[in-house]
């Protein structure tokens, strides 16, 4: 069996989607990539989380070919493939239809940084990605979703490491990270920040974005060379 340790990590990440309340039915998937081999492991399409086993995850290459697995890979596999190709820094991808983050997607609204909880995870506004054209949907819906996300990041000059999330208009969120579990943690953070933002705007429709100096402080104390949050691996 190829990539047994990566399979174990991706299985744990997919199971976390359900236990953290990020998915209903089978509305979500996580993958992780082995950059040395250029292969990634992803959830099979439409399989209930309770039925997932490491051996029935699917191994795919960056050309989209199934290398190992008897089941069909997730229908979102082309999006994962494009994001791995376009964002060489990332090691895991998560896609859910979590309720509050999907509300922002369906409204085609970016998520402003309103407080320090958001700044701890996302360096600024989480971008909304344009809706796909009729031709793009007909040609390659999932692949063009990945291309649209990558194009939006280039347009805004965003780093996928500093902004590990995107809100696909009329669809749902995608997050990523250093590995599969990191990608899921970013989905958890995104969902909570979306919920907080909706409540904040309900209380104060004129709520202002977090001041830039607080955004920098909270983001950099957890990320980057001068980070001091946590135990530093000890």
C-alpha cells in the first residue's frame, strides 16, 4: 500500500470534519500531498465518514491519474490537484460546506478581519472568489474552481501561507495548510470566524475592521520567525 503514513494522517483529518461539526452527510473532503513523489491522498467520493478506512483512500498524481485505489476519488479532486500545483507551499487541503462559512460564499461576501481571533489565523480579509462562467462550468467545473482561486490570489497579491482560505462564490469554502490536519484546523477557524462576524454585524452593522497594528501583532505572534505563541516544539 502506497504512502501508509500519509493515508493515516488524511484519514484522521477527514474523520475530524465530522467530529468537529464541519460536515453533514458526505459534504466535505480532505487531502494531503507527498511532495517528494508528487502524489496526494484524498477521500473517496460519497463514502460516509463512518465507513472510511486508510486502505480505501485514493492516491492520485498531479496529472489527475488514480495511482492506487479501487474507489472513485472525491469529485473535488481536480480542485485539490490545481491548488497543489499552483500553491507549492501547501501540504494539505480541506473543503467543507460548513454552515456559516458557506453563508458567506452564497452571499459572495469576503470575510473582513473584525477581531484578534481572526487575525490569529488569517492575515487580513479572507477573499471571495468570483463565480465561474457557464463555459468554465461546462468545460471543467472542479478544475476551473481551482484556477479561479489561484487567479484571485495572484490578483490580490496574497500569500497562500498567510491566507490559508478562500470563499468560492455560490459554492463553499476551501482551506489549506502545512499538512492535512492543519488544513482542517484552518477550516475550523474559518467557520468560527464567519459565525463571529455574522453575530458582530448583527450587533453592530457598522463594526470596523481590526486596526492594522493589532492584525500584525496577532498574526505574527503565532506565525513567522518571531512567533512566540505556544511551546515552540518543546
